[in-house]
C-alpha cells in the first residue's frame, strides 16, 4: 500500500510536468509555423504599411490616424516622406519574391529530408539575408542623403520653426545631418558628401557597379553622338564632294579592325604556336563581374564588313562575307558565387580528412569545369594528393576530376571539377569576341573558350597541321563544322580553298556547292587517296613556282603579286597562249573526317601522302586537318604523329588512347560534349578548351549565302575531266614545266579525285595489255592465273601484276589471296579508246 501511494504521488507530481511539455510543444509548433512564413508576413506588412502611408501622405484619406502619421513623418523626414510609400512597397515586394524563390529549399528543410548545413539550403539562406541587408542598408543611406540635401536646399530651418517648415524641408533628421555637415564643411562640402552617400545607397540597392553604369550610359548616348558627329561633318563638308554618309564598311576579309579601334589590341585567346604559351593562365578574379561572357547583342567590334577587299593590285572583290548575325549568341549569365565557394570548402575539407592540409585560393570558373587552386602546406607530397583523385570525385559527386600538378608558373595545384550546370559556347560568341576581331589571317579559326573564359582562335598556318582524335560522340564532328564555318565566315574563295573528305557521307555533304571547295566533298576512300596525291603534286608545283620567282613562302609571293612587282620573263605566255600574268596562290585546306577508313583501304598511299604534305607543305600554304575516332597505333602511326605535332584530344575511354594522341595522360579525364585538350607543336602542356557549337541551321545559312553568290560553281568541267596536262597544277610529277606555265596556271585542278595515269617507264611488258584484258575479263587478280594463261614464269607474272597495280587496274597485295580488280570491262574499253 505504501508503494502504491508512493507511485500515485509520483504520477501526480509528473502530471504538471507533462502539461508543461505539451504546452511547450504547442508553442514550438506555433513558432515553427510562424517562422516558416516569416518573410511572407513581413513582406505583406511592408506593403500594407506603404499603402497606409500613401493614403496618409498623398491623399489625406486615412482619417485621424493618417493625419497623425503625416504630421509625425513630416516632423521626422520632411518632404522625403512622399517617397516612403514606394520604398516600403518595394521592400515588401523584394521580401515576398525572395520568399518564393527560397520556398522549395525551406519546405525541404522543414520536412527533415535535408541535413543541417546542406549546401543548397545554406546558399538560399545566404542569398535571402544578403538581399534583405542590401535593401535596408541602401534605403537608410538614401534616406540620410535625401533629408540632408532637402534641409540645405530649403533654407536650413531649425527645430523651433514648427512642423510646417520642417515638413517642407528635410525634417528633424535633415536638421541633424544637414545642419551638422554645414557647420563643419559649409554648403559645397555638405552637398558633395551627401551626394556621395546617395550614390553609395543607389549602388547598394541596385547591385550595379560604377563601371557597368558608365558602360550602359555610354551605350545609350553613342547613337546621339554618332548623329551629332554626322551632322557636323555634313555641315562643314565640301559641297563638291557630296554629303558625308556613314563610314564605309570594314573591307578587310578577315575581320581585322583598324589601328586604334577598341578591338585592335592583341587578343589573349589566340594560340600562337610559334612560341610556347604559358598554359593555362589564371585570372585574378573569375566571377560574374569579370567573366568575359559576350552578351547576346554584342557585335564584337569591326568583325564583319559588307564587301571583302580585293586581292591583287588593290581591286575590290566580288565576294561578300556573311554577316555575323547569322550566328546565334548565348546570353550572358552570372556565376553562382555561393555555390562555387561551398564546393571549394567541401574540397578543402575532404583533403583535410585525409591529412592533406591545403590553402584554397581563388577559383577559376570555366564553361565546363571549375579549377580550384590549392597551395599545399610545407612537407606535403604532391603524389599524395594525386592518389586521392577518386576520393575527391566521390566527395564532389563528380564522375571524375583532373588534377593539374603543378599549375605552370605557380606554386599551386589545380583540381578541375566538372560544373553541375555547363555553359554552351556557340561559334557566334567566339567570332564576336575581341580575339576574333584582332585576328588578321584567313586561316585563323574559332576553337572555343578556355577555362578562363577567353575566346580561343587557332591559326592553322602556324600550327601548321592538326590531328583531331577522340571517342565516338565526344565532339570531333562539331569541332570540324565549327572550323569549316569559321573559314566560310572570315575568308573568301580568293583566300582559302578546301578539299573535304567525308567517308561517313553525312557530315560534310551540307557544304556542297560552296565556292571555296576545289571539288565536291569526297566520300569514296579511294578517291580520297587520290585527292591527297593531288595535294602532293600541287605542293611540288608551288615549290617550283616559288623557286622560279625567288620567294621563300607563299606570303612573300602573294605580297609581291598584290604590289605588282613580279615581272614575268620577256615574251612568256601561259598554256592558252596569252601573255603571262602571275596570280595569287590561295591557301589550301584539306579536311579529313575519318582517317581510319582511308587507312583500311589504302594505308600505304595515304600515310605517304600525309607524311610528305606535313613535312613540306607549310611554306606553300597547304595544310591538313585530320580527324579519327579510332586513336590506335595502326591508325595514328608513328610517321603521322611525328609530322603532325599539333593535336586536339577529345574524351577517350582509356589511358592508352590518350597516350596515343597526346603522348601523355589527360584525355581519359575529359567529360565529353566538346571538352578537349589542345597540345601545340611547341608545347608539352595541354591546354583545356570547351569547343564551340554551331547548329545545322546556322551552317545552312552560311552555305546558302555563298551558294547564292556562285550558283554555277559546282559543275566545273575542269574538275571532273580525266587526264593531266603539263603546266596545270595537277600535272604529273617529273615532267619539265616551263616558267610561263608555272606562273599562269590557274589554281583549279584538272582532276583531284581521279587516279593519275602511271608515269612513262622503260619497264613495260609486251604482254601487259593482254594481261590487263585477261584480269578485267575474269575479275581475278591472281599471279598464278597469269602464269597459266600467258605461259610465263613466276617472276615475270609478278612484275606484270605490279605494273597493273601502278596503272590502277588491281589493288595492293593481300597475302596469298587474289588481288582486287578495281575497274570494269567498260572502263577498260574507255581507256583503250582514249
């Protein structure tokens, strides 16, 4: 019984404490509900207060309470009270808007699904508090400035002058601020200080910078300035010369601005391959204010002229370059500083957990990746950080990270982490940039943007040849389309001619009938090998021409032709019997989309042609761009790699493929979709770039612009004619060409894709014609068959088979199998009749 009494007494004692707990739980629930809607409540309260003040101050329609509010505000703030309703309503609207934006994060946090300190919730809280502080602080500064200025402008009334006088000036607050400043700094000093405070308030409220405000003001006033300048020029110009119209369009075909123009300074994004770049550079600040993102409406300076300048003897050209407006620009967007800072702190904390203390420096935010710059403490090995690559990727929720150790020129380590929200770099953005405006060579093409946000222009003339490799879908074809479209946007057919090889048949067919092409896009791998052979013969023809005219390279020769200083030999005539005139030599760009297909069909001929062009063709203006999706040693052979030192590596699947392309690791860490590493010919450090993107509609617009200017350029009979004549660019190697033929020969080849006839040889066989007819009739390229049917020995039959291969009748030897017959009976008959 005693125990039962004690238990009941204890339960009785616990009842009040249980009631208190229930009361506390109810209070906590009410507080949670109120705190969840605190911003909405305060926002609505500010809007209602603004409306109440407006009814009191503006309309005197709030009754006795409104009259009291009006009198109190007049005594405190004077005429500034007229602007208080607008300020209160703006603060309420800002609070309500901020609450809506952060509502999802708040609701997730209230639901308990998000842990404390979760980055998105913390970031939303930081943004909301920053907005509230900005509005309150800026409003206070504007209130102080306006009341003080009104006090000085209204005769500086005192506190004893009554509410009416104070209400017509700056109120009691204006007396305190304006009177104090006037007593110490007089009128002018007070005005300057108060204007300064007001400007600071405007900057804080709007979030603008002085530089951006001045730039916007200059942009708004520039049309008025141009109109005024034109009117003054028209007023004082000579009547005989006619009224001065707008300045003539920039006629330079490559978009080079005049000296002294805003875009005339050297672009930091051009890849000068003659000098090793200090790659990669680190910008001191890389957030939204300093990020060189081109707005959608920017034109990039004098990038495009209406008419291309004429080449040769100062004459204007008939070609017109496309307008830059055909290419879409990406709107600029700000960088989320809070998110970047949180990810940097997460990286630093992850390394600290593995006993790798670091100092986090400024981050570099690029279109695809963000580079976090870290300084290691004394005694920490770099290899220890590199061994944590997978742990860093796990902590950053990234598929992979790339560690740059060390950053060239700095005592720091770079950790490149893919961005959660990647930015698309369009071709129009790069061609509108300052780097593109300062580019002055017809073969400078747009590649993309580097990690610092700088536009990258590559000069193919100094590269001088380029190898592009990567896995399927990594962005090689998009890079080739951007490269070709850059040439079409910046150069005329007088400056650059192209040969496009497309074994895949679907990538380059859209460029058909463009006047820049020497022939239609080549889709047959055998004809592609013939096109490379033509490029070798054209290279030798140009070297003979430079030898005859005593020039070292194509640039000096073309400059002499433009200056009209080349004098042909007396009485020299060209192949048509006309007086010889030296002509300009345009650059020739050979683009191969898939090297692997060519190597499967004619590996020996293709490799030999590529090696000869890569070794010698730079001085005569012939350049190669070769792409492949099979970065293996049997495709990218040692001979090709030795002669093409410039490489663009896209994402690959293995370390071995990266070593085949770059001779070093790195490409296996790329994230795809245009993410690439550029290795220059004189650099050992790859340069990370986000490739630019051009849509099919943009390509069609550019192509149609050129096709409209030359609708009949696709069916030139000289391109499809068979047979080579001396003196033409496609003439057989080894023939003696006279100087008149060299100087007067046109650039258009007689045959690019047709196989050339074999050179005259003393090794002919009287049974060759019979053997040719026999092989074509039976469609069997067998040496033993020739032995039996022609009754000759094995050595002679093998020599006849080699002659048939030289004439293009049979293919190369494939071991013990019979050779493939390459022509039909009809083609043989047409050869014999010819």
